[in-house]
């Protein structure tokens, strides 16, 4: 049923794992659209920013397929939220690096330069988004627009009513939280990025959809039985 189960940092999850493999994560069409709310966004942000590096975020169930694609069966809401947070951090860094003072800091700080380049790699896979959302309603269109707009890969029309939906609201919420947390302190921003990317999940890799769903149901039943 389970091929592998290993604890992995967010940076390894979104770049190369311990086997040297890099994946694009695909949320299948039958999964629900992005549904997390403000309380969940704040809980994630606070957990990551207020705790030590290496904070544990739970599990992710995937089917590892061909062409470096991993289908996400469980954990898609958290994975999407992490990507939105990383996009907000990237956007803030991009804004700061338009100022000469911050450009000079980046020139002399190799660690910051490496973290900046790695962040782009976490979000982009072979010139497209590393995370592919489900096609429920405008879910994928909203996320793809956001990624393309931030990276300015091409001029693209904003989806109608984009700002009223959760993808946009989550991103804008994280932008505001980051602004309040770091203002113009570039060290604080890179420290936040380090905490996010050093957080851990257990990625459980299965061989097929049937195995993934059996495992998903088993985990959910166990959680229900343990809940008072």
C-alpha cells in the first residue's frame, strides 16, 4: 500500500527530496476547491512564525507518477496555503528589491541570494507553477493568474471577480500579515522564509489511487476514534 513515508522539509518537498527527485504537485479535478478561511490562515502563519524552525505540519498523501508528477490525495488545502504564503513572501521580496539599499544588501549576502533563487524554484517547475490546483469552479484559473501576475511571465487578464474569492483573499491576507510582521526589515523577512521552508511534513507515497484512498480513509477513521 505504502511505497515510502518520510519526513521532509517544505524546501525539499518543493525542490529535490532525499532521493534527488523533484515533483510538480497536481491536485486532481475531483478534489474540492480551495476552502481554508482567515482563522486557518492565521493559525498557519502564527504556528510557523512563532515556533522554532522545523515545525511539523502533518501529512501529505501522494501518488508519484511519471514525468515527475505527484497527485495529491490528502493535504491539498495545507499545501495550497503554503504556496500562497510563499507567493506573498516572494511578492514582498520583489517589492523590496526595487530599492537600491536592498539591492546592495543582496549583492553582498550570498545566503540571501541563494534563498531568493531557491524561493523561485519552490514556486516554479519547468516554467509553470509547481502546484497545479483542481479545476473546480475558477480554482485553477485564479491560482494560475496569481502566479503569472507575480512572476510577470506574460500579460494575462484577471479572472472576473478574482478579488472576491479565497485564493486572492488568502494571498492578500498573507501580504498584510507579512507587512505587519517585517515592514522593511529584510532580515526578518528572510528569517520568516527560513521558518516556512524548514517546516516539515510526512510525505506518504503510494503506488496507485486505490492504495491512496484506503490509506486516507484509515487515517481519518483513526483521527475520529482518537477525538474525544
